[in-house]
């Protein structure tokens, strides 16, 4: 498995910003509920943060707020930011703690009509137990 910085050219026009700079040196989140499929959405229809909050946010936080106007999974957000998932989780955690986004399990966004019938799930479970 290659490192995420392997394809960067040292002479590129854009400087390489180390992930620990973006996350203020943090390497892990305090939350256990942020998985690859956790859905993240902006609160209050994407209301902009106050001026005081703006000073605390990195440009990546602002990008996340823009992306989260509609629910997206953590993996999708990491891909859109071109950052490792671990860094993206830390940025999401910052926004959750500030009340700018909500992080919820994916089933919270699935309409009831799209969920499988419980009787089918029970039949599958029972069939698997008989194997």
C-alpha cells in the first residue's frame, strides 16, 4: 500500500500541507461513532458560522460545511477533500462539537419505504442458522 503523499511533486505549484497542521497536531478523534459510512449533514440548513467561529476554522472546515449541505458519508467527504479519512474525521469532529454539523448512522437518512421488510430479514436469519 502506498503512502498518500507518494504522488506529490516537491516542485508542484501547490505546497504540501501536512495533515497534522490541518488538525492542530491531533492524530485521532475522541468519537467512536465516526465510521466510513457515518452520514454528516450541516445543521440549520447550513447556516454560516459566526465571525468568532470563522477564525477558528481551517479552509478545510469551510469546504466541509459547503459539502455537508446535503448528507454525505465520511468516506465521500474525505474523497472530496483529497485528505486521509483520519484527518477528515478530526475535522468533522471539530464541526460536530461546534454544532455546525450532525453525524448520524446511515439508517437515519434512509426512508422507511427503502428499508427491507423485517419478515424477510428474519427468514434470512433463520435460514442462515439452519446451515
